[in-house]
């Protein structure tokens, strides 16, 4: 493993991310908020000084990472960006505890949306813009962004994308990773601009439109309002955000296919059809429960049900109502959606629909084997047979995911919280969802947890965002053997 190249890539990533501190710096300076502006300036200069120093000391060291180097750079980059992102909150005094500042930053970059802020609207707008920007950067992936720029620095970073998003691989668009990264970010940027414009038509100002769009497209859920999207009480705003949450939870390869008029990709994509079936099915169940058991009109029931179904399914975490007050059936539906997540290749977290489809097909195959013990029944995905190694890898991932949920529930229970709080906290952080149930419900936050627990939850958020293996492999002794 080339340690010098790893350090050089880490510096490049941090230097690129630091550029996005500039809007917050400018905004706070224009507002006359000197403490906040100085916090942004100190963080920006510190990041660039680190990046510049590393590049000077490692001058002439270029090339491409191996697989192990890719895993290490990706994990260090996410941890480093969370550390970088914490300083504006901490140095400005808006979040006095560095643990809380790091938790908020990690929650942003991992698009989790879990917050320790109890009065969000009292925080300076420049910091709230940065808070939402961490979402937007983490959504498509700071690594994918960096890969589009790294060649300019003499670095080839194909292994970074593979380490960050191991399945499905992104090289289905174009053989060149750099070109693929640029295409993905252009699609992401285009959808972002479109949603901002539509929210402006809905009466939101530019700040609210941008911050809520960043939270939507990244499936993150940070809102600058204490009551989240419910603050606007607008069916138009709810509808726009619902549609874009569903789009953000869709594989971005399909967005590109639509842009290039390959509409057959949609009808042939098993995951996409299953994803929509889960969304519309859960929306129907939630609407039924709200209309029958809570007295909602059909229109209102559909509005709130579709929004919350999209929010939890895509792991966004926005809320328009306190679903803790909903009928038991509705809460069970939302709880089940927490185990699903968005599509593979999307900005959503969770297990991912593709893996669930594969597990279901594998389970059905076992029934066939019972009737025909000597039969060969290959599993196909999108009409293409899957390698047995891939099926085993998916099964192993889901098993590990559930084991981590159970162990994390045990660890969180040490805080003397209810079983529902512990379980939903584990699900909400590892699945990058944000709100859970009970003490971490839609109207609550994570401020009550102890500092050690917040560090543990931050680790869960990063592990979930990087698909578990990318982080856990670093704890394997064999990883460090040459």
C-alpha cells in the first residue's frame, strides 16, 4: 500500500470539499456575523494549508491506488470531511461541544439527518447552509466528486468509487471512471437546479429552496426549520419534495438512461419496478390507515402518507407530521420501510432494494430445490444471470447488517432507553435515515445521548454510508499485511 499516495489523495479530497465553505463565509460576512465568518475562514485556511503542505511534501508521487488503498482513502476521507465540517459549528460557538459538532457534521456528510440541535432556527443561516451543503456533498459522494477532479492533480482514483459504492459498479455508463463521475454529478446537479426552481414557484425563498433541495437530493433530511417540511404546510411543497425524494432514491444510472432516451432500461429494471411497488404499496396502506383510523380525508391521507413513505423508504428523514401519533398499523409500515432503503446506485441508504430482491429470489429458489433436489436454478437480475459469488456476497451483507443492528441495539440500551428507542436508533443511524421512534421520533433529536454514545452513533452512520465492509475491513489484521 502506498502510504504517500493515500495521504496525497486524502489532502486532495479535503482541499476540494473546503471550497464549499466559501458560500457560508461570504454569507456570514455580508450579514456582519464576524465570529461565524472567522470560523469559516479559519477552517478554510486550515484545510488548504494541510492540503498544500501535503502536496509540497509528496511532490512527484502520483499513480493509482490498489484495492486496499482505495478502502483506506475512502474511510479516511469521510472521517476527515466530518472532522473538517465540524469546525465551523464548533469555532463559531453555535455548537459548543466538539462531540456534538462532529456528530452533526458526520450526520450531514453521511446523509443521515440525525441532529443534536434543539432550536435549529436560532442557528445562523450561514451555518445552516453549510449544514445542508454537507448533505449535498455526501449525497452523490465526495469521492465521486473528487474522482472527477483528481486527474488534474496527476492522480488516478478509480478504486475510490469502487470502494465507496461496491455494488452495482458505476462503470456501466462509460469505461472511464472520471467521465462516469462527471456524468453522475451533472445529473445530480441538474435535478438539484430543477427542484430549487420548482420550490421557488411554491413560495419558498432562495435559502429555503436550496437547503431543502440539498436535503432532498441527498436523501439526508436536514431542514433549517424546527418542524421540518411541516413548517410550510403546503401541499404543493409536499408534492414536489415527495417526487424528488423518489427520484433521489432511484438508481442514477436510470436517470442517465432516460436522458439518453433509453426508456427500455426502466421497464427492464427489476429493482426499479420493485422500488415503485414498495413505495405505492406502502403509500396505499398508510393512506388506508389514516383515513379509516384517524379521520383524515382521502386527499390529506394520501398527501401525508406518500410523503412519509417516500421519506422513510429513501432514508431522507423529512417529516410533515408526527407519525408517532398515527395508528399502530401506519407506524408498523414505516418501521418495516426502515429495513428497506433506496435503490442501489442512488443517494439513499439502508439495505437497498436490489439486495432485498436478490434475497427474495434466493428464498424462492430454495422451494424449487425442495421439489427438484438435482435441479439448477440460477438467479437472474434484470434478465441477466447473477454469479453465485454475488448472491453469497449479498446474503453475507444482509446478515452482517442485521447482526450489527442487533449488537448496536444492545450497546445503545446501555443508555437506559426503551427497546424501541434503542432499536430504531440503530436502524436510523446505520441505515442513514435520521428520525426513528420513541425518544428519537420525528419531533425529537439525539441531544440526550452521552458523548461516548454519540461517537459510537457517528461510527454507525459512516459504516452505513460506506456499505459496512469498506469500514470494517480496516479492522481486519489481514488488511494490514503486505
